[in-house]
């Protein structure tokens, strides 16, 4: 690899990692906004989404510039292609954090419920851990760490199913709070989708490292797909 191409790859890596750090902050802020019923924080996350959108465009343009000007091949080509896909997943995660923030804004205007937000803090910690690990696997080019993210997805799916069950039970007891309860299901759904995008990133890291394509071959995918279909309706 020429020094010019190495310098370009270093630039791309810095850009994608900066975007990843911004996205992590958005997810953390959105979760805090729900837990603390903080409308100001929720609005801050929503307003900062345009910055992430621009950063995503910048990374994409730089990747396309690299392909056009340097014409990388083999492992170098996998690196650029993987970054393009990871870039898209990070932007989608930020969009989901905005969705959570919008749900948080609604909840700040509602009276509290006993036990709410139910299992969301535990689920959020798991999802944030997956996001951090997939980005760490990119930094260190660690396929084993990326694989651990893939294996964590089933746990998040189970938490989402459990949240759906809890809300079903609560609706029968508090039918007057249906709107609030459906917002909790929606937040759970957004977190579950963030976990899915974290898995996408982990799989792209594995592809980047060894060329192995793992999409459509996830552990327990058939079970997970069924649970997502069953649990996704209220939060769609």
C-alpha cells in the first residue's frame, strides 16, 4: 500500500470513528432523556441530528473519492466498502435515537407510572454495550469482539418481548394509560432496532477483516425474526 493511500485510510478511519462517537452520545442522551423525563435533553438530541446527517454525507463523499482516485483492490477495497455500509448504519442509529427522544418528550407531559420505565434501563445498557463493542471491534480490527456483538442480539430480543408482555398486562389494568404504555413499547422497539444495526456493523467489521459475509446467517435468526414481527407492531 502506498503512503498516500495509507494516509487516506487513516483519514477515513478518523472520520468514521468521530461519527461513531457522536452517535454513541446521541443514544446515551436519548436514554437519559427517557429515564430523567428531561425534555430539554430530548430536544438537544433532536436538534443535533442534522450534524450527524452532514457527517454521514462527508464520510460517504470521502469514501467515493477514495474509490475513484485510488482504485483500491482486495482487502483495501473491503475496507472502503465496509466503511460505506457502517456509515449508513450509524446514521440510522442516530435517527432511532431521535425517535426515542421524541417519545421522551411525550412522556414528560404524562404523569409517572409505578415501575416505569419497566425494563428499559437494563435493555438500554445492553444495547449501548453492543454499540460500544462494535465500534471497538472496528478500532482494533477484532473479529472476536465483533462476533460477541452478534451473539448478544438474542438477549436484546428477549428483553423486547418481555417489555411487550409487561405492557400488555399493564393495559388491562390501566386502560386509561394506553398512549403512555404504547410509547414504552415504541422505545423498546427503537432500542431493539439499534441493536440490529450494531450487529450489522459488527458483521461488516468481520467482512472487512477476513472477507466473510455473515448477513442472513445470524444465530437463532428464525426465532428472532418471529419475535421482531410479533413485538414490532405496537412500536411501528
